[in-house]
C-alpha cells in the first residue's frame, strides 16, 4: 500500500511548506499539496482560502487576506504556523521533489471560494490557472486531483498525458465523476472505505484507490484489508506493519 504525504506529512511538519516537502521526499511514495493562485496568477501551495482566521479559515499564518489577493513575495514572507517557513510557489515545490516521488497536485481553487461536494466553478474559470499549473510541473512526475469537475476537465485539456484523480466526498458520485473525466484514480475519504464494495467497483473500473486522510494504524489497517492502493497520511509511520 503506497504512502502519500498529505500536505507533506502535516502531522510532523508545517503543512504545504518547502520544509515539509523536503522532509517527506525520502519517506513517501508521493507528496500531496494544495494549489491556488497568487494575485498575479502564480500557482502557490496553500490549503485554506485565507491566510488569517476569517470566514472559517484556520489562521495558520501571521498574514491576512485571501491567498489570491497576495503577491508571491508577500506569501513567501507569511509565517506558516510559527515555523519561519513561508508559502511556497508550486514551481519551488516541484523542484524539491526528487527521485521516484510523485507530486500529487490538488487543484484547490482558481481564485475564488470553493466547497467540496458542490459543482464548483466551470472549466472556463479554471483553465487559465490550470494551464499555469501544468507549466510549473512540466518536468515533474505528477498527478492532478480535484473535488471539482471543471478543474479535472481543465487538467485534461492542459496536460492530457498527466493522470487525474477524482477527489470525492460521496463514493458513488466520485465513481461517476472519475469516469466522466477519464481519471486514473479515485480519492475517497477514509470513512467511505468501510463500504468495501466501493474499492471493488473502483478497481473494476480500472481506478486506483487512494484514501484520505489516514492518521492511525487502525485506519491504515482497514484500508489495507479493503484493498486500498494508497493512503494520504499526515504521519509517515501509519503504513508500517511492525513497530
């Protein structure tokens, strides 16, 4: 079962930073990061829509405002979780991913608020941003993933040869979305893995199944027994079989 470092192993490092990515390279089969645009459209690596704690964001930096209202330089100066690490560009993260490690790029937002489980913005809103994302990772082994059909369609047009993964909240809807977007993988939440038929149906459709977010040995064991191919995890030790 493959180990994918969720936000660069967010349980042991400041999430989505260069430090997290560099620390995960030698400990994971893949590294997952969240991508949004800075003010000038540069793809940057950050999860929440805002840098502060307004509007439901977690306030994990000392900066304020929406990610897409900040310049790349301002984002680099933002202090993530008091670590001294800033918000990196996707290009910098791609340069840090070496060897056989695959970079899993979650297309989080094209510069507006998005909510998993909803339709999200249309492909036309995503396309210019996803084109710039594809250019930033052109020389890196990568998988594009998203909760949003418009983003997956934009990824298909921007980089047809790059595998895509349908992130989902609902497994059945995720299977339909994965088929519509010609995806190579399905990324369901770990609590949907209790329905072992979901994994079997995904495999029957030719899809790899990577479950999120796996934080305990118990969850990892359940995933392994269900036939899951990989887990997105916040801790590097959860797929170990001995201690």
